[in-house]
C-alpha cells in the first residue's frame, strides 16, 4: 500500500509519535521499503563508512522468530507492516574501498583525492579499540535510525523505536554473525491504528548553554 508523500517538514517532525498499535491490513511493498531505507541511508556517518545494516522482518515466519525476542512489544510485532532490526557492522572498514570507489565513479571525488584519503582513513580506524569502534558505529546507527523514522513519516507511515529486546540473541536468530553485527534497535513501521500519545519536552532554555 503506497501512502501519499508528505513534503511538509514541520508536519513530519511535529506529527511524529511512537506508535505501538498498527493497522494489520496495511503492508509496505519491498519497492517502497527500499525507497524509505534509501532515504534513511543519506544520514551522515564517520568518514562515510555507513556501518548500518538492516533486517526487514515482514514475513509471518520472520515475525514468529522475532516474537519471543521482543516479549514486551508483542503488539508492534503482530500489527506492524514490518519490524526493522538495525545493526552496526563492526567490519564496516572492509567497505571503504567500495564506498570511495563509487564516489570517484559518480564524479563526487577525484581519484587522486581518494588515493590520499583512503590510506589515512584506514590508518586512523585501524588504531581504534573495539570499544571505540563500537561507540562510533552506534552514533552512526542512531543517526540512520532517526532518519529512517522521518523518512517513514514522509511516506505516510508511523514508527516506534524499541530498545527492550533480546539483543544477545537477535543476530543469531536471523543467521548473522553476532561478533560482527551489533544490535542497535528495533523499529516498528506501519500505519497507525490510533493517534498515539503526545509527550512533552524539556524547554530548550533549561538544556542549552549559550557562550
């Protein structure tokens, strides 16, 4: 089911709610989900390594596998069009050559600049401890997750970011190497069955310093 695209950024941002109950009859085609994910991946990342990886869980079999790992989020699992598991790839540096090669092919970067930058990037990233690498990738995966939720809103869908699930089991449950792929969050996506709840935010004056 294709939704009408929303082009009002103010509506996209201010209308976002964390929706837990979806219309189970609404499905999202793989083509449209690919469009949403493509827009999400325009998010920035450290030295453009793009460490985010997605598992789109939209089949009955996939949801049956996920359900026992998300015990406190059964409504989202059962009613959403899909559950998107966001992972951080700890081997993201392996893709540096491909990423920077594509930048050259697209005309975004001269080859000589790539040939200078790539060794510097590989040298820098290779000095990071596993903990530092994980911290860097978690920030980037958080950025893509927020952008994914806004892209979903632009397509007329609603989302709910979920952190409470069995993170120690989800990679293996979907045949992924748990040492390589670090779970970041689940994001439910679909058409809201209710409006959700509005929530308050602390005033900017109380959380901001001006120097």
